[in-house]
C-alpha cells in the first residue's frame, strides 16, 4: 500500500489547496495511506521545509512542493502499484 506523507502547516493557503486536490483524488480509495505532518510541531522539519510547504511524498520520495497536480499524483500512485 503506498503511503503519502503530506507536510503542512496551519494558515497556509497552498497547503489547503493541495489538501483539497489530494482528498479529491483519493475519494473512495482505501489502497493508499495518508499521513498529515505539521512541520511547526517539529523544529527539524520546520528548519528543513521553512516556507516551502506543502510537500507531498509517496513512500518517502518527493512528488510535489507548493502545488499538487492531480494527474501527476494519480500517475505516481499507478506506477507504485505495478
């Protein structure tokens, strides 16, 4: 099962937009695990990502930063399934 890690922070309009795209793309899918990580809760993550959120990773590999393309997400998930 692919695991998506979504690095985010509060009051981030790009994070809100990317989360909307992610949730729309994954509606009714149970074959993908999603973990939302607030970078402000961890000083190491805050230093690593700073204002460069959201960052979306699939199985530890970065797929997108700032904006998430739904078709690119679906293509990446399909590639992980094969």
